[in-house]
């Protein structure tokens, strides 16, 4: 290891602070945003899969009247009666609902969940890239400061604490 000139310690400390600020202000914020977006997509997928299960239950029950509790908002429920549940309204995006038969809805749900799965996979890859960038910058900081590498056990616990 080379000795540093006395005047360079202040410059080195300034660089370390800049890199730490970059990690905290940019990379971790980006990682949090990507993970939140992925979680929202998982939630949408969950709603579509619940709808798929409900449609399959309706098909098994056959063409009969349906009674259900409907949430009007703020956990205020009313009883609803559906005389003909053979067609349903499905949210297709951007606040638009389309009336579909059960088979059309199941086909749409399969396509939509496949699309959402592709988006979540891409977001997972993006999150992994951001984590790799954080790791790379932290390794650079470690080298700048002349610190020794952490053992694997400490590294894993430190990485978990970063999130």
C-alpha cells in the first residue's frame, strides 16, 4: 500500500462523502422505486388471479342467480343480486371496463398476467443491476479508504441491512 501525501486526506474524505451521497441519494432511491413498482405489479397480478378464480367458480356453479356483498368504498358493503352472471365487466386498464363472457375474460386474464410477469421480471433484473452498482461503488469506497475486504458472513449481513 502506498503512503498518501498529507494534503490528499481531505480530498479523499471529500470523494468518499460524494460517493456515499451518490449511493444514498441516487442508487438506493432508484432501488426503492423499482421495488415499489414491482410490488404494485404483483398486486395487480393478484387481483387478476382472484378474478380468474371467481370466474371459474361462477362457471362451476352454472347459470343461476348470484348474491354478493359489494364494497362501495370505505368498507361500506351492500348486498347485490345478479340475475345473469354470464357476462362480467373487466378492468382492462386506464380506468376502462369491458363487458366480456367468462371465456373472453379468462383469455384476457391469461394474456394480462403473462404481460405483467414479463414486466416484473424486467424490474427484478433492473433491481439486481442497481444492487450490483451499489456493491461496485461500496467496493470502490473500500479500496479508496484502504479497508480490508469483509468476510462473506459480514458482507451478507451488511447487504441485508442496506435495504
